[in-house]
């Protein structure tokens, strides 16, 4: 029989790539999506087949991380072999404006799932999407033994979930792992995240739709990799003989300033002519530099990041240029409003 996986956050960047990855390997994939009045499944629409058709391998279920009873019902009904918990309020800047909601979903959502697994007595493996934001102000390079010093409500919520996974693994023998993933991006990244904001802004400026791109702190240094490679690492953690925690990263850091320069240069533009500063995009506390050390994953899982920031920039900018060209006619006279961002102030 095909192995069965349950994926929370299946409509997000990582969830969509993971669904593709698992389906290629013959899994039956079940995804949890939030109920909304409009469809929010565009990242997985190419995978979805009507469940009435024989041989369907992808199934979607309504659920919510705030509803423990519903999560328990889904786990009991689906009976997955593997649970990949990717859903969260995942925007760091938004977590300062919505700290309580971030804690309820990003932190307590994990314990609701694990407690349901324990109560049901479900024999499955559990993956927790941890984050490099947990390291916060700890100096790089950061690995599995680096002290955690988070500097945002998002980081602290992820740290709560991380220790919850460790506790349930040790207390109840659940095969539960933490994947401490450093920044990983793609053309499917949400438009309010800095890398996609840049690649989309470049495409719109190149097409004459916008004149400026408004940014906050561009001196922060991040370790940026390519999301499809990182879902392969998630899966490898779940296939290991024993459960453990792993860092996934490229090991190379680039500043936001360097990412900007690479993106505009790829489009034949000088970034200094178009980028403007807006203090509204600054965080109350900043993580200055995170660069991961993924040696443990290389040795024990055979996982290595192949795509680094310069190649990633080209992938993302090219994708957004194609998207803009397919949907817009250039307008040079458009007002300079490209800095608009739906992120709450």
C-alpha cells in the first residue's frame, strides 16, 4: 500500500513543493487547508484532481490550527504514516503586530497536533518546521548546538514548538523531528516576504509599471537557499532510523543589499536608482545575521544545498518577469506606488 502523508500548510510555498515531492514518490497525500470564501489553492491547483476520479492521490480537508478537536478528528480519519507540520503565522514582521495570534498558531498549533497523536495512539512520524529565527542574536555560523536567542514573537513561538517536539519525543517515544530550516525561497514565496517583494518589484519596474521599491533594513544578512531542495531534506529527516533535529542551510550569507543588487543587475537595472527607504518596514528588534552550518545533515542524511543566492535570484526574477509580461502592458506614467505592501503597519 502507498504510504500516506498529512501536510498542514499544503497551500504554502513549502507545502506545495512537498506535495509534488511526495506524489512523485507514490504517496497518498492529504492536505489541511483553512476555510475561506475564496479559493486559496493556486500553488497546488496543478496537482489537484477531482476526488471522484479513480486513482486520485491528493485529498484536501478543511482544518484550523486553533481547533484541536478538528485536528484530532482528521488524524484519526486519515491515519497518516507521516505528518508534516508546515502551517503557521510565518511572517516575522507581522508577528510583532499579531503576537497573540502568532503564539496560538505557530506555537500552540504544534502541541495540539502532538497531543492528538498521543491521545489517539497514532503510530506515525512527525515533522516540525522549525526556523533559523530561533537563533536570533546568537553569532553565526549556527548549528544544532547553537544557543537559541529569538528576537521576535515568531521566533519565540517557533522555539516553543521546537521544545514541545523534543519533549514529546523523549516523554512518549513519538518519532518527532525538528527541521531547523534557514531562509529558503522560490517563485512561489508570498509577495510580502522580502525576496519575493524584491523579485516582483524588479519585474514591475522593468515593465514600467512601478518606479520605486520601498525597503526597510537592507543590511541584514541571511542564508538563502532554494525551497524545492529543502523539502527533500524534510523527507530525508523522516526516513532516518532514529528521530533527531537538523539544520538545513547553504552555509553562505548574503545581505538584503546584495540580494537587491543581484536582482536589479539581472534585469539590467541599477538598484540605487529605484530603491527607497521606508522606516515602516523596520522590525522593533532585528536579527542581524544568520548563516547555517548543515554539516550534520550532510553527514547523516546526505543532504547538500546546490542552489545558492546568485542562482536563486535569477530563478525568482525570471519567473516574475514572465508573470508580469503575461498579465500587464507596460505603463510608464504610473504613479510611484510600488512600495505598497499589505503587511500591517
